[in-house]
C-alpha cells in the first residue's frame, strides 16, 4: 500500500518492529520425562492432548502461559503453520514454535489477526512438498510489512474478528453434534435397536453374529442380494474417471483432486453404470465405499470392486448401512481374516458378509429419516462456509483500513448463528 492510500493515523511497519519472536528449545529424548512441564509441540497447537514432559529447570524464555501468542514457523499449510493463542496448560516451548511478545502499544489480540494475514501471504508463496508443507526462516516472517492502526482501532478490529471466530466455533460444534446425531440414528435404525412407530409390529428378536434383530427382518449375506460387475472399458467413448473416498464416497476424480491422479492407461479400468456400488478392494476397512449416482456410465480403477444389488432392497438403505462405523469394523475384521496377503477384501470374501434388512417399506421409511438429518448437516455445512467467507472478507477490509471501526460500529453476530 502506498503512503498516499494509507488510512489516516495508520502507519506502515514490519513484524520485527511490532513484536519480538522468541524461539523455543530443542528438547531431545534425553530431556523427556513423565512428570514436570508439558513440552508444547506443533500437534498440541491443533488440540493434541498428548505431551512429553520436562522435569528440569527451564529457561524463562521457554515458558508458555495460557493465553500466550505463539507462531508455528514449520507446519502444514492452512492447518498448523501460523499464529495461535495457546489455550492449554503452562508448559515449555519446542524449537519449531516462536513465543510472540507484542511491543508497547500493540494489542496482542490485533497482532494475532495481523499475523494471520502474514501467514496467508507466506503460504501463497510456499513451494513445499506437494505445496502443503511450510518451513520458513525467522527473517521471512519479521520482514513482512503490516498496516498498523491506532491502539483503539486495534482493539476494535480484534473484537470484530473475534466475534466472527466465536460464531464459527459455535457453528462447528453444532455441525459436529449434528453429524454425531445422524450417525447414531443411522446405527439405531439399521441395527433394529430402534424401529419407527409404524413398523413396531413385533417385539420378538432373533440373534445374529452382529446382534439381535427384529424377527420379521431378513439376514442375507451380500452375495444373496448382489452380484459382482466386472465389465472392462477396452475401446469406446471416453468416460469420466471416479475415485472412492472414505467420507464422500464416489467423486469425479479430476474435479475432486484438481489434477490427474489415475493412470494414463485406462484400458483396463472397470465400467460402472448408474446404481452400482464400488469399494476400494485394498482399503475397504477404512470405509472407502461409494454408490454411483453421478453419471449414466463412468469408469474406476481395476483396484476397485464393483457390484449391483437385486431383489427387495433399497440401495440407499444398504449404502447407509455399509457406511456405518460398525460395518467399517466388520470389513476390517474380514480383511484381517482373509487369506489374501495383500490385505485385500475381494468379492469372494466380501459377499459372505451378512446384513440385517427390514422389509422394503421400512427401509424406505428409514431413508426418509436419514435424509432429514442429512439436510440438517448440509445446511450447517453451508452456514459454516458462509461464516468463514464473511470472516475472511472482513479480515481483508479491516486489516487494510478499507473499513474503519469505532466502538459503535462493531459488527454483531446473532447468538443463534
């Protein structure tokens, strides 16, 4: 920013002029203990609760008190590189983190947000491993320029941005709780531990290897309700390539990864028609299973297994059942029991796994309930994206002085957010 466009009463300065950045100590295995002061590492900045301890006499420069402003100068882009307000216990700092001591008349809270802006600049120029790792020198941080408002405006800016950060934190908790509620309702309805009011026609249960289920439910193995599909691409028109992810299921590979991660030679890839299931043969125990509802036809790596259901079954219900944590554990146990030394769960073993199935009408009624919970999760995710975008936009205009604040003009976020 030029002097001519500098907001009135603001100054241009460098990070080095606004604070002192003090390195932590290089604690080696010989320094570790099971008692004493916890050694604060990068993973602890992101909420990690596991510590090694230092029981010796610490240099005062290593000591970190709760509320201290820290700066991680080595870490993962967008996650662990940059400024943090320490919320943990009193401890000692390791060598990959700076303790940041604000200069006189500089608000620690404003400096936190200003250093976030510095972080964004450095990350934009980073060329680390796969463009995700950042490792910078102290001088790289200290030479960065900042626009410095008056002390009062520093406090107003910090307060405004903190309001948005609190709203985001509340929204993240709400989203996490909503996801847990959805996972619980899916587990209860697909295991028969809970039945919808219109279908509570029998209190009798019968035992299975995976628990007791209502007596009017069936308990087939997957091979009784589905068949493997193994059509190869060979020659023909180009088809989109799909990848299977743990959480999202099937995704368009190019769009999702923003680059080609699949083989250049796709002649051996499998054709996946709409309404087929796909799972990662070598990673099914991680929950990597998806349902093809993106295209009429697509292709997947030959490392995937493809199957299609038949009979009295709702694919949406089966998909939700197979994505539960319980079935991830079942897949893991089946993979470990498999004679395949590569840790695969091939169709001949996968199809032996049993699934509890209510009558078709009950499956469809359960899907309606799942969709209601899914809509709530989706709405909260959209709200969170909006709040983060608003915060980023607000950071830009406040930290550059394009919008000036007074006590009476501080933005307000409704408590319901």
